């Protein structure tokens, strides 16, 4: 559903955008989470990212 960002020819997939943000904004950027109201896995991913942020200097 929301796995594509931007418009052609600059369109990126979720993973491509995540990789680009990691490259451009490391170490501040800790990751993206794919939210789905039908699934609950995103909640654990969010908790993990928050924990990783707490560990950053």
C-alpha cells in the first residue's frame, strides 16, 4: 500500500528509502517502520527502535 515513495523517475521502495536515509543521516537515523493496522509486528519494531535510540550517545 505505502511501499512506494515519490514519483517516477525518482520513486523509491520502502527498503530503498530506508537505505538512503541510513546513508545520509547516520547515526541520527535509526530506521523506518512499516505500519499496518492489520498486523501488530510494527509495535515491536517501534519499541526496538526506541530502545536503540536510548543507547545512542
